[in-house]
C-alpha cells in the first residue's frame, strides 16, 4: 500500500513509512484474542436462564465467539470502552501465518465464529488474508465495525464476510464530530450498512447461531434519545422492521467522556424505555436488548 484510501478519511498515509490518522501500521496489529461470551446470544451462544442474573448465565462456558481485537481505530470516540487498544496503541504485530494460527486456535477452543473486532484499518489486508484462508478457517467470519467505512471497501469483501455487525452510532453529524471527531459519519455509515445488507441479504441461522446476515448495533448515549429515534426510523425505512437490531444500554463514562458534562453519566431507564417502546410500536421483532446493569467495566475485556 503506497497511499491509504481504506476509510472515509482517505488520509493517504504511506503506512510503511509513517502512520495515518488511525495509527495502524502496514501489518496486522492485535491486542487480544479470546473466546468471548458476552456478544449477542446468536454469536456467543444462548442464555440458559435470563432470570438468574441481570445479564443471564451462559449454557456452556467452553464456547463463544472467537473474538480478535485489532489495535487502532479510525474514530476518536471520547467514550470508547476499548480506548487502551483503539487510541493508546496497545497491541502486537502479527504476520498472516500467526493470525491464521490464532483463528485455528480459537476454532479448536470451540469458537462458533471468528469475530474481527475493529477491522476497518486493516480492510485490504484482511481481504487478502481471507481470500487465502477463509476456507481453511471454516467458520463464519464476523465483521464487527464502527460502520465509518467506505461503501467500496465493504463491497471489496464480497464473499469473504458472512456476518456484518456494524455499530450505527449517530444520525446527527454534529454529534459524530463532537464525540468521535468524524466528518459526515452518518452518510458513510448508512451507505456502508446498506452495502452490507446487499452483500448478505438473508439472515441465516443454525441451532440459534447466526451463520450469515446483518445485525446492526446502536449504543444509546445519555441525553440523545432524539438522535437514537432518528436512527431507528432510518433503519425501519431502509431495512425494515424485521432487521436484527442490538440496542445497547452498556454506556458508562470512561476515557475522555468525563470532560463532557452531558455524557458524564449512565443512561436512565426512562431513556432506554423510550426507545424500546418505539420499537414495540413499530413492530420490530428481532431486537436484542440489555439490562441497564450491563453498563459496567466488568464486561470490557482486560487488554493489559
């Protein structure tokens, strides 16, 4: 790669000689790989007894989503729960062969899928990697991204990614600029998500685990229910009420968010209920919700 055009920034960095806006090098850099049991149930496995605890108890602790957390990010979210790896450069450089070994190790540990977390800066590298090794890995590939991506980059992954897991963060670009330093976030994210749906038009499940399809995540921010409602309305108008949606209540103040008084708190039950009530009234049938007790660092991976 001579000049990097992977994401909407198009910063044109020569990643061999210097780092671009995201800080990613010209090789894979990851911070953690693990069997992750706290993704959506259709990714990590089913919940045995939702009444037993606020987040439920897993049926089998030996299985889950095979999460690979990439270092660096093309957003600068002040509230990032993974800021140690997204913005503080915690990680290690890996070759393709070592990345393949990690994938196969996760498979041998019982992973249901290979969950690529924050893959955007490595999109072209992952395209080459998956072209070579997807068949050998033999598990569904999950693209777990912030959605601040170019439609063309997503299209280039056709046939290589099975499950798209984007987080549609903002409708209002002013909020995206304020809290994530992202220009025209919604325009890029919405077009990328529509391309994801085009590439995986059907949601395919086997034994309650998703094998192909699209799950859109939305993290509810304090004081921003109006923006969240605009996102939900856009999803209904463009993707329909049968879309799989993960409405996340897990926001808690961390990293730089205490510098912004209006988001220096957790969301309230009222804020979350406004959104879940809207979804019920608008016939959304495939929604993953969270108890507000999910807003804790206890479910954030330890990257140290």
